């Protein structure tokens, strides 16, 4: 009877050895948590299950369609070996880790330290969370914290966005990836190069934390050190003196916000915008740019600088604006102006150009150029004829001459004053000394410059009036001539009024110097406004 029982027991051992290990085999692993609880690994499936002893080390090996579970985590592989003493699992071939059906990791080699729940994966590693996929050949994945780390190069693909770097850290809970060393982000709209970058797979937001260059497919370039960029919506905000440039514009500011959908760009803090196509620079503490309409609005002590042939004109105001006047294919305007000398100026818009840039300035306008200065309440400037149009008590100074009127048009060429026209209540004052001011007033004034200096002015009125202090050949003053007429021509030599010529209905009186009536020394509306005159360009930045 005893021999029969022994024989049956031996037969059962042989039968069990040939059955695939599909029944659950429980292996106890000590977890490393603070409470020192017991974590159990369940061998769910395997075609072959064996136990080997090598140098007193006991290994359990599983081969063939292996499935192992640990809590909510499932391991799949071709083969595996488990060291119960060290709590280390090694797996090979077609590895798949399913972490609670939220994160899936694939590789060809795995070393899993059960006590810390850290998986070391090698060869064709792929981690995906249904949003993005991480590719690398060497990955450390902590299943307890949900943090995956690579240090020998990796790549993340999220839709059409691809990021590569030498090192990276993935955080499953927040969907953040921290990229380090030779970081390159590429998508259909841009390339981003940096040394460190934080990217969120769920929100598709890139956060810049080091020196970064963003190159758009349109050739635009952004250089920044910090900020965020929503790659899905095109909304971005940059800090730390961010700069940008494209084919026609460049700029820099302490803070820049951009919305790709609307094409709006907001610059704040020591902002500078350069329009290279029109040779214009705008400086201010706040500048709004509409990239779609190619316009800008500058506030908070803005200054606009026009550059031409080595010369610069500075314009300051409470608000500065620039836009484009567009013409359709049927609109072909010819602007013609005829002055009092019957000289015509024509602007040909039959050219291929379909738009004209204009500039506006509102309130407390100040203009400074080495040869000319001006103030007004508002201003309009157009590139079609390079004309400054001044409105609201405008005043223009050229050397010792002052021009006032209801409205003043200042025509320029290559940033030099060429001609001016004054509408209504025009007056030009030329200072000889603190006691003598040559004055000519009329309804309209039309003057010309030579080399940036007033050379000739024609005054028309009903009547036109003048006060003039003539000089003899020795430059001694003779007296004061006060006259009126329909038209007055005045000529300048060496920046001083030299000759006055009257045309039609002249009526005047020459007063000796010691017999000039005090009440006749000034024409109606006389005001010497030198205190309002910008003395240098630095005043415009105050």
C-alpha cells in the first residue's frame, strides 16, 4: 500500500510539470512603503514555469506569452525571471506594461525593482498615455510616482508636434515633460531650439525656462528666456527682454504677448518696434501690433523715429498709430496740388504699389529734427508724399524763424524740409534779437526750404501784413517798416529775413528806431512760443 501511494505521488509530479502555468502563482514581495505593507505579484499566465537555483540564488522563470499582474499594473513579455529574495523581476522580448489602463510602456528588455516599483527599460522603448508618445532606448520609469526619465536621448510625439532632447523627465500625473540639453521642438508652424523646456502633453503648452529661439515657417524669429507658448491656439506670452524679427519688422520688449489667430502682438516695458521697410522705429512702454493689418498703436510716452539718408526725425505724442491705406485694382488716384506760383506737384498712384503707409499722432505732438522742430495737437504723415500735416494750434521752428497757423502742411524729401503750406491765420516770425521780431501774417503762407533752411515765403491775405526791421549795408537797423498788401514775398539770407517784396495795394510806414509806437511792434496774434520748442531729441523721451 505504501509503495502504491509513492508511485501515484511521483506520477502526479510528472503530470503537473507538463501543465502550462496558467493558474495564478502568487509571489510575495515586500513593498518599501512607510507602512511596510506586503505587495503581491500574481503570475497570471505562462507556457512554462520553472524554478532554478544558481549559487544559492533561487529564480523562478516563466516563458511563452507571459502575463504578470501587480495590483492595477499588468506586465506582458516573452519571458521573465523573478528573484524572490531581492524582489527583482527581469523580462525580455515584446514587453508591455499596462499601468491602470492609462499609461502603456513597451520595450525589449526590462529590469523591475519591485520594492521601489522602478522599471528600467531598454531597446525600442515606447511610453504612451493616449495623448503623446515617448520614444527612447533607455528609460527609467517609477510606477509609484509615475515619473519616467531618460538620459541618453529621447523623442516625444504629440499629434503633429515632435520634441527631441538628450535628457528628459516625464510626469504622468500632470502630463508634464521636462526636456534638457539640445532640445528641439518641431511642428508644422515652427521650430524651437533651447537647452531646457517644459512641455505639457495634455494642454500642448510649452514653457520656456532658458535661452530659446523660435523660428517660424514664415521666416520669423523670436528670441526669449522665459514664457509660455500654447502650440494648439497660437497664444504666447514672453518675458525677460524678448525680441522678434521677420522680413520687414523687428522688436524687443520686457514683455510680449502674441495671439496667432487674431494676429495681435502686445509689447510692454521699454518696447521698441522697427519697420525696416519704411525706415521707422517706434519706442514706448506699450505697443500694440496687428500683424494681419500691418498696423501698430503705441502709448505710454511713445516716440517715433524716421530715418532717411543718415538724418533722423523724432515724433512724440500721447498716442502714435500707423496703418496701410489699400487700393483695389480699379482705384488709380492722382493727387495734384497747385501752389500760388502755379507750380504743380503730382503723385502717381498708377504704379504697382497697392498700399500706402500713413502715421497718426494724437495730443501733445512734438517733433524734433536738427533743422526743424514743431508742436501740435495731432499729426498725419503719409509715405505717398512724405508730408507732415499738423493740426490743432501747430507751431514750426526753423533756426530763428517760427511759423504758426490753423493747419500746417510740411512737405519733406529725404527727411529734409522741402516746402510748407499754412492754412488760415498764418504767421511767420523771424527773431533778429530779443527786442526785434520780423513778422508777416496772412490767410495763407507758402514757403520753400533750401538745404533745410527757409529760403522764400509767399503770404496771401486780405490783406497780408508785415513788420520788418530793415538794415543798411553795415547791418545796422534803419527802423521798423509796417506794411500791408494783397501778396507779400519774403526772402532769407544766412537764416535771417533779408528782403520783403509787396505785390498789389501796398500800404506801409517806415518808423525810425526811436519813434516806433509800442502798440505797433506786434501784429495781431503775435506770440513768440520758444518755450514750447523742443530743444533736443532727449526731451521727447522724458
